[in-house]
C-alpha cells in the first residue's frame, strides 16, 4: 500500500511540474494527495540565511493548511539543499551524491529545540524518505516532491497542526 501511495505522489508531482513548465508562471501547484489538498509554491518575501548567505525562499501553502511553511534553497558546490521550516518543525531535503531525500537539519541552523523537532517527525516515514529519488531533477521538480512528501513525514498530531 505504501509503494502504491508513493507512486501516486510521484505521478501527481510530475503532472504539477509539467503544468508549471507549460504556464511559465512564478507559482508551482499540484495535489499533495493528503488531507491538506492542493498546494502552491511561490516566491516568499521572507528571507532565511545560512552562514551569512541569504537563501532564495519559497512559501509552500496547502489548500487546507493554516500554518505557513517556508522552503529555502541552498545551493552548495555540488548539491542543492531545501531547508523546510514552519512554526512546529524544521527539516531538510538534500542531495547526497546522486540521491535526494530527507535529513535532519544541523542543530546549529535550527531555531526549534532539536528534541522537540525530532518528536514531531514520523520515524518510519523519515526512514522511507531518506531516498526519494536517485534521478536528477530540476529545482521545481524537487520542490514538488517535497510538497507531496512533507505532509506524510509528520506525526499525526502535527499533521493536524498544519490544517
């Protein structure tokens, strides 16, 4: 059942990416296939920084969500890291060699207590999301994957906090 859900999420993500590319808009949208419903990703006015470098930041909004979620893009020498922040959790999706998946944000970059942050993440789903894809993707495709996978990463209590 989990494999089927992941396949559906992946297909939905690529449909939304194709829509984004066709419309050449400043927003990316798609269906999360969760209770949060459709999502939109747009450039945010809010900035975050890492090591004194301002990061391009996006606002991830879910149709049935109430809490803002920010996704900051950090380009490194050979990788792209997406730092995902909300009022309740901080996590990152990053590449490691030719793979892309979730990891915990280093505590020196967090503003949320690391113990509380980890408690809000579903540990079995975290393990499943360590490698989401091993195929090169554009930034937009990766953000679509994040928007689709993020809601199932959180524990039930914090999924409800988002909507």
